[in-house]
């Protein structure tokens, strides 16, 4: 895998690279401007971005927005900020996971492995390992969702969906009209890591997906069924 580490603490950046060194290559950037330049040069090759929020030339949120306008590559935020609002902001902008400093390197390895696994599952939604009868192409209103090519469009506009948004959308599309509980969705999205996922993560992911696929006030595909969960129509 190719991993971009955006972290101004050089010793931590090196420690993360050593921890994840098995079979991986790294692009280590220390400033947002260098990370943006690097992304434009090699972004298509990246499997993961590990991003610090507090950087010398600005906020990591700015770089996250830059990336999400161009790619759905998984992003893991590392930060010393442990406020709930920081996590919600990161998830709202499209981060896939959030790890607060200080953290153990074993936890980092586990979270990265989980994130990459979820990303690979999303990419393999073609059903090659699930049977050829699985639906891969969906049409809804003026939208098309191609989970084989990972191309999602609303009219002529291409939608950039994070890994979690892709997986959530696929779950909803395969269960149209059914009420899905929060616990079920957390389990389907995060698997064994669900016990360590803040409930905000699901709420934020659902709200981001809503903002991208729902239309005007009279077109709502994702409904909250109070006391039960969510339904997709």
C-alpha cells in the first residue's frame, strides 16, 4: 500500500511509518501545502492518508476538504484534540476514522487494518466473492450508483463518497423499505470495531450521505424512524 502521512512531528511521523512498514511505502509530508502538492502528483496511488489536525501552516481540516473534493481515499485523523466537536467536525468533512493522541502503536495498527479492510470490502462490492447475482448498478431518481466501477452520479454531477458512505449506501439500497436499527448499521459498517466507535460516527455518516443524495424538501430517501432506526425508500 501507499500511505501518505501528514504530520509535523517528525519523530511521530517516523514512528507511524515504522509501525506500518510491513509491505507499505510512505509519502511523509509535514505541511499542508506540501501534502496538497504531493496529492496532486501521487494521489491516485494512495490507499490511506493519516492526517494530523494541528499543522504549522493551517488546519488538517482544510486538507481533508481538499482531498474529499477529489477522492474517496480512506482518511484516518490523528489529533491531540479530544473534544467531541473535533471528532464530529472531522467525520462531517469526510474522515473515516479518528484517533486521539497519545495512542498506542498497537491500536494504530488495528485501526489501520480495520480501515483498509473496510475499504477493500467496498471495492469488492462487485460480488465476485458473494455470487454473480448480486446487484451492482442501482438507479434512483436521477441518480446512478455503480458499485462495480465505484462511480456515483446525481444527474451529471459525480458524487464523491467516503468508504463508509459507500458501504452505508449499499446497505440501504439492498434493504429498501426495511427499518434498520442503529446497532445493526454500526455492526455492518464497523464489524468487530463497532464497540469502539462513537455513536456520533453513524449519525454523521448518515447525515453526510443524506446531504449528497436527498433532493428538495419533498424528496427524502433516508428517514429516521424514531425509537427504531432508519429506513431507505
